[in-house]
């Protein structure tokens, strides 16, 4: 089963829950798709 549960805060991609597993990440109370999470994880924080 696939349910729409939110939108990525950066790229506005639809985020789904598939068979009970969220297909993204929650960071600082924002939903992020896996691609945006990986890109932001690699950038140095200042």
C-alpha cells in the first residue's frame, strides 16, 4: 500500500509511506526526500 504523507520542504517532491515505511527523512520538523537529505548531509555546516 502506498500513501501520500507529505511534500519535500526543499524540492516539493511528493513523499509516500510504502507498506508502513516512510520514504524520506524528517529533519528539524521538515519532511525531506532522500535525495535532498543526502545533498544537505554532505554540505558543511557553518
